[in-house]
C-alpha cells in the first residue's frame, strides 16, 4: 500500500512525540498496522524497539506462577481474590483470560491400543435417551448396551429405568442373543455394579456377584478416570445415538426394542470390524461365538421382588400403581414379584394369591373382578349379620320369626330392616311381645308385628312414634332443652277478656 509523505510524517511524529502504539496510530490514520511498522522500520527503528505497554498482570506473574505450580487446579476466581488483595487493579474478565495462558498444562498421556482375544471380554454400560410419557407417568428411557470387545458385536435393549432388575435382564437378554458369555465383563463405576470404591478396594453389588457366579464370568470395574479401558462401549453408545436413535419414530418401548434388535443384526453387524478391516462384525462374531462360555441350563431369577404391606383397602402398591388382592389379606404383608409384563403377588414364598398385567402408568388401580365381587358380597353379608346380631340381642323371639319367614321364602334382609326400625320406634320389650303375638297367630311377617304394636299403642292412648334421626354430634345428642314457663301466657288470656268487657 502506497502512502503519502504527509501520512509518513504523521506516523513518525505520533510514534516519537505522542508515544502512541502501532495499533493506535493505524486506527487514527485509517491504515493497516503493517504499513505503520514498515514506515518505522524504514526509519531505522527495529521491531523489538516498538513501544509495548506493560500489562497490569506483569508485576504479579511471579506470585501467580508460583501459586499455580503448587495448586494447579486452583480456580481463577479464587486466584483473582488473592491477587486483588495484593493490589492488582485489573478486572476479573481480563484476569481470567490471562490465567488461562499461564496455567500449567498437564503433559499429554499416550495410550496403548488394547487388544483382546475372541470370547475374552465384553463391556457394559447404561445410556440415557431422554424420557417417555406413559399416561400420567414420566419415566426415563435407558439403553442397556453390551459390546463384545473382539468382534464389536452390539447388543441394545431399552428399559424404563436403570434399576438392578433391569440391569440383570439386559445381561440375560444379551447372553441369550450371543448364545454365550464372555469370560470378563467390564463395568464403569455405576451403582448397579459397584456400591463403594476406595482406591483399589471395590465393594461389588452382592446381587451382581451372585448373578456373575451363576453365569461363571468375572465382573471387573475399570479404573477411576480411565475411560479408555471401556472405550468400545462408549463408542458403541455414540454409534447408537447417531446411527440408530437419531430421528427415529416408534410407537412404544416394545416397538423400539424390535427395531433395535433388527438394527443390531442388520446395519450394525454389516459394518467393518475394527480389529480386522477385512471382516465384517457379523463374520468376526461367527469366529468369536464358539469361544464364549456356554450358558447354564437354568436362567437366573431376575424378577423384581419386594415386601408390601396391605392397608385397609385390598390393594398392593407397587411401582406407582395399586394391584388388587383378596380382601382377606388386608393388614397383612405379602410378596410382590414382577417381570416386565406381569405382577405376581404371593403369600409367603410360593402361595399365589393374585396375578395382574403390569402397568407403567402412574396412579392406576389394576383389579381382578373376582376380588371386587367377593369384597362386595362380604360387605353385604357383614351388614346383614350385624343387623341380625342386634335384633337377636334385643328380641330373642326374632330368631324364630326369621326362621319361619325363610321357610316361606320371604326376603330376610327386608324383614330384618323393618324389625330394626320397629325396634328403634317402640323399644326392645314392646317388640319382643309383638313378635310373640305374631308367631302365636302363625304370621311370621313384620306387618303382623307392626299391627300388634299399633294396637297396644292405641289401647294405652299413646301418640304414634316419630322417628327422629339426630346428627352424629355429641353436642347435639347431649343438648338439654328447658321448657318455657307457661304462666306468661295467662297474662295474654286475661288481657283478652278485659278487652271484651
């Protein structure tokens, strides 16, 4: 870029007299900073002699580098407070930028590429794929992923949580699909596998240890912060996200799992095997499968099992829903065993009392019609028996009347209700006498009893009984009403006679 002599003179004057920096001169004269440097260099000023403003952080660099050497993970905000207390006048944003330049970097670590023998190892992990709304329930969509380390054969199965029962179900489904078990299974430090870890001391989930003993493989957790040791399953999960799950539509979790199985046996199996590019994953798996451990004759019982106390209503609460049981099991403890499709309720170990289809909704009542019908029948019988017990206590003769009424085919429930109403209206002794009169006349019916009671009342010149139902309130039932003094009405009578006279 060619500039005039006037611009050159201004550049030299601003630099020597005003002590402006190169960038300031370039902005003010609307030229590129390289032009300013060229003019200064032509004037005999080397680049190293260009004026540089001292950074505010320069005086504190020795303290900063010394502190970061001792505490390399110290946050920039804490270091800023320490430097500011020592007189640093700059702002926090610029300080953060400068600290990022001076913070010591860890040396890059090189990793060996891990190779395994066929049938030797598999890697297992969970992956989260958002949530699923089922009715009123919102449940996490979790993917169980197992990868054979040699052939890179992928097993993928989706579940609605990552509890231990589903963790074991995923294992069993993968073993059945592979028709064998790898000798070593690598796990991340997830709770389904590792309950506690302190250094090299690992406390495994006892259920997983029992499961591993059943299938005769070795569970092995990877080292802390050593994700490269299970990189195969990590890459498989990324492959599932990008190649299978992205933009996929599905009706329900069963449909999603069918599609996942087709993908594992199709597209995922046709990709080249990373261990041997000349083979596909499917061909490498056919080579690896005979070297897997054989499956035992009996599968491991991987169902969910819990103890549930039945309350006042005959329902067992399990996984956000209520499942009906016979009403005779209220106030008792039962055992709930659940698979992905059924909920079985046991009394003890093996006494089956109810079985229902499983619901993954929330707040639902899953009922057996026979349970509800038996409860309703029991309630009707209970009401009838309570009424008969009260009638028997008040009037011993009532039992003979009920027997004779039943022989004639009368409705016993209706007769009991009418006799109880007569008991409330006339009292126990009057009712018992009237029932004896009705029996002596050979008419075992409440109408005959009512006729006798009415005749006795008229002979005694008593008013008819009025049924009054008081509210169930202690204050009302114990209320004392004092009658009004009638002498005050005499005065009104006297006053009326005086007016007439």
